C-alpha cells in the first residue's frame, strides 16, 4: 500500500556551539488518505521540527518526505498548518485572518465568492459573532478556533496541527477537541495531530505514534498503536471503554519506557 | 499618598522652571551683563508674543508668524525625509544585498552635521530654500531609515511562516504582513525624525537667513537685541516639545492597533 503522506528516514539536526545536535534521527511514517494520526512526544522531542519539515518550512538533512508521491521541497497549499501559538496576525480581524487563507486557496474565485468562503469557515468554528474582532479581543480558546479555521480555509490535502490546544485550559480544550472531531468526521480530511496529551490523542486519532529517544541522540517515531474505538467518540464516556483503557495503558507504558531509556 | 503625588506632579515642574529662571537671573546679574534678565526678556518680547501674527517686514514679524514659516519649512523637509527614508528602510530590512551595499554609507552619512550639508545644498541648488529642505531631509531621515530596517528585521518569524505556508505573493506578504508588523517601528522613527528636522531647521535658517524662528534669532543677534534670542529659544523649545507630544500620540495610536 502506497501511503498518502510518507516520511522515510527523515533526519534533522540543528547546529549549535557544541557541534550539531540531532533532533530527529530517522523518522518513518505512513499516513493513509482520510486518516487522523496523532504523534505524541515530550517537550523537546522534536514535535515542532517535524511539523516544520512536513510543512516545507525547513529542509530535512536526510530522508524523504512525500505527499501523494510528490517530494516535499517547499511550503505548499496542499499541506496546511495550525501553528502552536495560533500565530494570528494581530492587525487583522478574525474574518480577515481567515480570508487571507481563503484567498490563497481559491485565488481563481471572485472576491465575493472568496469572502463567502471565509465566512463559511468562521461559521464552522462558531465565531460568526466575533468575525470583526481582532485577536487581542478574543479568549485563548477563540483564538485557537480562528487558527483552526484558517488552517481549514487553505483546504489542504493534509492538515498539520502542532499542539493546537496545549495552551488552553482543560474545559476549553475538551470543547475544541470535540469540535475538531466533529469537523474531521464531516469532511474526513487527512490530519496529523501533534500533541503531548494522551487523552487528546485517544479521543481523536485512528492511530497514535510516539516520539522516542533514538540510540545515537535525537528522536525517532515508534510503531503506531491503532485506536479501535468506534466513532463518534464522546470524551465523557471514553473512560469506561476497555479499548480506551488498553490504548492509554500501552501509550503510558511506552512513554515511561522511553523516559527511562532517555534518563538511563 | 495619591494627594501627595498629584500635588508633586503639579508643583515639581514649576519648581524646575523656577530653578531655571533663578539660574538665568543670577547669570544675567553677576556673570554675563549682556544677557537680559527674564523680566527684561519678557518686556522686550511682549509685542511679538501678544501680537504673534503682525507683519511689518520680511524680518520683523510676530513670533507666531515666524513659527509658522519654520513649521511649514519643517513640514516640507520632514515629508521629504520620510518619503525617502521609509522605502530606504524597508529595502535595508528586506534585502541583505542592499544592506551590505549601503549600510556602511549610511553609517558614515548619519553623523554628519546639518552645518556641513547646507553649503553642499547651496552649491547643488544655488538657492537657499531648496538647500534648506535638502539639509533637513538629509539629516532627519536616518532615524526613519534605521528604525524601519530594524522593524523589518525583527518581524516575528511566526508571522512570516504564516505567509510562507499560505504561499502569499511578495506583494501580499508586504501589504498584509511586513508593513503592518513594521508600522510601530516606523512611527517611532518618524517621531525621532521630526525631532531632528526641528533641530536642523534652526541651523539652516541661521545660515541661509531665511525668515523663520532661526532666521529671526540670528538677525536679532546681529542687531544686538539679545532678549529676542531668548524669546526664540523658548519658542523653539516649546514647539519642539509640542511636536514630540503630537507624534507621540500618533505613535501610541498606531501601536495600539
């Protein structure tokens, strides 16, 4: 089976004062079209670097990244990104921020059609009433919704989400996770969710990979753990499901083992 | 506590002014007999201040009229300075090649005094008015150039990454990301440039003898009416202060966006 998004032996190191520090040491990953794959890693395990590489913002030192068989060389509208710190442009309103992406995605459309398209994405994340506000006037949860709307407005073939909800309080996070699940269920866009939250990964993903320390420094991706939970998944009911408990236990065990290996 | 601090904010500036007046009085009485006292300065300046817009001749006008002439000249020179300085700053910030080529030239041109540029302006333009504008623009544009360039270089890389993943065209990138992100720096540059332009105007008017606050100051020095020098100095200071406050307000509004 040829994967839709494929990473083979991807390596990246950053030059520092003590020579090169390896961040990613041979990452392999295959994501099928329409799949939602989560990647869990501790802080400093190269999560954001991985996103930057797939997005084409950084070139890998070695290995191959390909989307639908086409090698990744630079950023492209086929790979949308929801950045970690929302990265909304503070001088633009909610609608204008999303409009920027809608304009990029649908440059062949008329201005009116593109405007309607941007409004559609703002509505999808429930922010129509706040469309004329600037990011500074919004709560953290609302800003992150705008960031998701902007990511979706690109209408990418794969959406990369870099810890989209990590800066939010638990309640807001739960709400946004459920919304993301709803959005994914409605259009089945391929998504790669980077997170440090095991429950978030279990709730959303078809498959979960863990970034583990590599023997020679840096991190690499361990084999995936399939999450065979029926959808729609309801966060409040997940706790009672045997499959959920199994996946959760396995991930925590693997994370603990990775931690031990890193420490020892 | 609040009472006391509000009292001090009101009283302390007066104490500062009183100190200056006291030093001035002592100087005029005991050290420099040619220096008119504050009171004499006021008496001899009264007609110029109380009828600020009279005009008896090219070089005998109310202080308000002279101030307006100078302000108009500064407006023109400052506009020229930011019209050249802003794009220059963006170029320096955006293009490493351009920066390597022109940064040394700019660093050398920056510290040159207006008194040095003015004769050059007179040689180039043959007339005093364009020479004055040339001098003001050339001296006043550097803060705009430098601040704009720094602003462009310190744009949050997150914003640039947004532009990159959205594959924005260079023009859209400039309009939607680079310019808005740099604007606060640009306005800080404008504020400093305006301050410099006002400093330069006096020097250029003194040298060219053009009617204005600086021209009036120099003429009254030559006519030995020293009190009017002091009147000019006080006026220059007050107007400079007002200009800075004005630009400060504009700057705050821009930053608040």
